[in-house]
C-alpha cells in the first residue's frame, strides 16, 4: 500500500486528537483511504511538553516552514487557530502545491476568499469539515448530499461552549462564569472565549454554511451578531414558563430576494428537537425544496470528535490525489454566484419576539405600552404582567409578539423606553418556530 505523508501545524486539543485517532485506528483508516497515512512532522509552540506525541508521529518541531518546505508532505493540516501564522502557513502550503485540511473557521470566515482563490489557481483542495459543528459531517452533507436542493434555510446550535453554558445554567443552576470555566477545561472553548460567548464563533460558522447554501462569497462582515454574555437567568426562567428553551442559534434563510444571516439567543419551542440539544452537542436543521427538513446532530467540539472530521477530510483528500480539480467537489457556491442573493440588513428580517419590560406599578401602564405596539402594527400573542413585589412599586411585563419586522420592533422599543412608566432597558429575545 502506498503511503501519504502529512504535516500537522498545531498539536493542542484538536491536533493532539488527530495524532491519537490516526494512530489508534491506523489500519482501518489506511484501508479505507487506500493508502497509509503517516504523520511525518508536527509543529507546536512547546514540543518539549508533548512527549505523549513522540511515539505517534515522525518528529516534533516548532517551525511550520519545515512542513511547507518538505516535498514529501502532500497534505498540510492546520490546527493552530487564529489568523496569523495560520493564514501564512496555509497560503505557503498551497503555493507549494500541497492540499490543506483546516479546522479554522475564524480564518475561513475572514480570509476564505483569498485562501479558496489561491487553492483554485493551484488546483489543490482546502478541506474544512472540522470548522463547522465539530464532528458532525455538515459540510459534506451540504456540499454533496443535498446538491439537488434549492436550500431554504439553515438553522443550528453551532457553538458547543455556549450551549454547554446555557444547559449548565438551566439544569445545574451554576453561574455563567463557572460553566464557562468548565467548558474551557474540557477543551471546548476558543483561545479567546469571548468568540464563543459573544456569538462570533457561531457567526463564523453560519457565514460558511450560508455561503455553501446560497452561493457567493462568505459574508461574515454582514452577519448580525449577539451572544449570550448578557443573558439573565430570569429570562431563561420566563422562557421556561412560556414553554421555550433559550438557545444560541445561527440562522440563515431566504427572505424575498435576499437572505437573513444572524446569530442571537433564541427562544425555541419546547416541542422542537433543537430545544432538547444539550451540553456541547450541536444540531443543524437544513431545509431544502426537494428533501424537506433534515437534522444533523452530534458533538460540536472536543478533541476526538473534531479529529474525526479532520481525518475524514484527510482521507477525502487522499482519495482525490491525482484527480484533476475540475472533477473535485467545488469548495463553496463560491465566486460563481449560484444565485443573486445578498444579505439583508437586520431591520429587514422578520421574527417573533419576547420582550421583558420593567414598569412602575401604576394605572394606565399596560395601556400606554400596548398603544405603542398598536401604532407600530405589531400584534401581541401573549402577555404576562408579574405582580409587583410589596413595597417596591415596580414590576415586569413579559410579552410575546406575532411575527414583525425587526425595524418596527426596534422603533417600538425606542418609544416604550421613553415612556415615564418604563424603568430601564427592555430585554429582547427572538423566537424561531422550527420543525
Ligand atoms: N477545541 C475544539 O473543540 C475545536 C477547535 N476548532 C478549531 O481548531 C483550531 C485549534 O483549536 P484547539 O486545538 O482547541 O487549540 P489549542 O490552543 O488547544 O491548540 C493550538 C495548538 O497550536 C499551536 N500554536 C498556536 N499558535 C501557534 C504558533 N503561532 N506557532 C506554532 N504553533 C502554534 C499551539 O502550540 C497548540 O499546540 C482552532 O482553529 C479552533 O477554532 C474547531 C473545532 C472544535
Ligand atoms: N469553541 C468552539 C469549538 C468548536 O468549533 C465551540 O465551542 O463550538
Ligand atoms: Na463538521
């Protein structure tokens, strides 16, 4: 059996997992790939601390240039994370005629155009299954298995860390900080965890999926992004009482001649499958005109689940070595715009809303608030007015709206916050019906 040599830059949670799984399942993987896959060279910042990897790989070093300059290495695997030097490593590897496998969604969301362009010119593959939803084969499903469809929407829980935090806060009643620290210890979080809790990582991922679904370049810069950092327990509890779970969702869907692209904490009806996806697990619902609604579920982060996706890419590349780039699966709908759809401004999206309004406990308050909604043409689906705590003189109105334009809801909030009877900022969460 022939052998294919790979060079791996980055040997942390993900890179370490790639070495372990490749070594453990070497025989099966090689038989399936039709070639023996050998990790010739691994680079990381502190090879002196990675004696565990020594028996698993050819050699360990610090300088990724060695991978790029080694003509024996056919596939450069990037698991360093961040923008630099990951971008330089990938571009140099492409320039040297190597195929690339990466888990780096931040890099692809921001520099994907440059990287895929360079790869197309060189006729090499850039594979990125691990970049979205960890071990779930969502990229493969969307690029290959759903190719017959006009995609209508992609909606998912695509950040394991924030889902882990939300689940722990709700079930174990532990604090946000404690849940985040647990997720970091388990290797789920990004090097900068604000990417996870501020929705940026989910936005990187949904931008990649949106580009695959609808064609055109990756539009991360046009995504609306809101994370879970400011989410309060009281809203998780109200949502529960109303029959919803709060999930951080990545959403991209057709609306008229455009597409919505957004990430925010979302109320998901309890009866939907996505409401019950807990911990680090991810789930993505893809709707196509031919297939209908499909759901992909599995571990969205962690060492070996992510390694599983990277090794699948490595095997795919091994099978394609020598095949002309015209016969390879195209990267995205990329550049050859499949359809002429642009990302809509957030004001032009349509949702139903949960609003919690702090008000003084005085006559006419509810009428004043309701009048603003009526004036803006927003209809209220349900409303709870909490009883005032004795002696405090203030209370909350919690309401759900029917679908409305985001711009109209924002204007209503501006007007309501200006009323004398309203105390403080209104809390807004969006709702998604799903299947
Ligand atoms: N941890 C996870 O569950 C998942 C991570 N990813 C992505 O995989 C990539 C790697 O993530 P982790 O393994 O979690 O990170 P990590 O921090 O555990 O590992 C990073 C590795 O890269 C090396 N490295 C970083 N910067 C370097 C530099 N400038 N020069 C040389 N070596 C450098 C470090 O020494 C370390 O070995 C990131 O792009 C991340 O977004 C993707 C899916 C899941
Ligand atoms: N930090 C990410 C890792 C996987 O992409 C997450 O929590 O989902
Ligand atoms: Na994946």
